[in-house]
C-alpha cells in the first residue's frame, strides 16, 4: 500500500472551522476590551465624583435620618461645599471633565417600619449614585453603591 501525501478535504475543512472559531473569539475579545477602555475614563471620573460627594456630605457625620437623603447635586455644587465660597474654584478643564456628572444619596429604608428598623439595629441602607451622560439624547450611565448607616440617636436608646 502506498503512503498517502497531503490532507483530505474533511481534515482541511475541520482545520478551517477550528481556525475560524479561534479568530472569532479573539476578535470578540478585542472589541469588548476596546469598549471597556473607552468607558474607563468615565468610570474613573464617576469615582472622583463619589469621593467629592462623600467629602461634601459625609455619611459618617450624619446625625439625623432626615439628612440621609440628598437630592441630585452637580459637581460645581459639591465643590463649593468642599472648598467654601472663598476657596479655589474648579479650573476650566475640571469643569469640562465633570460636565454632566451628578451625585445623589438616598435612604432605601425611609419607608421601613419602626419595628423592622429596631429589629435590624436601626441600620439604614443608603444608596449613593453618580449619573452622567447626555440626557437629551438618552445616553445616561450611572454607577452606585450601597452603604450602611446606623441611627446614632436610636442606637443610644437601646
């Protein structure tokens, strides 16, 4: 019997399919990485805005449940609270960077019954959210996290 040289059509097609699947996986991975890299500056800026919000309205210094909710604030407003009226102002580059970013804080347990709050040790779940994007075109992004806050007045009464 004579030794065979070359590949059969089935082997060539199988190799082409495997190569195609591998290349498709690489291309999908590259496009996802590119999309992530494009959104990364916004996520970093959102973290900076979260930090500014915490400096302007520190949760650790909040003494009353009524002060947990803070309506939507622009970065300029947060900066005025942090720096004071006579403090340094945001530069033009900073104002441009933070344009469209807002910060807010919400007590998720505002409507929770007194008995449930007592059972939980007067812990409140507080949601901090940063929103950015072009609202006129409907491109709105947000980043949020949940923190816990204990009511100091009620905790002392226990």
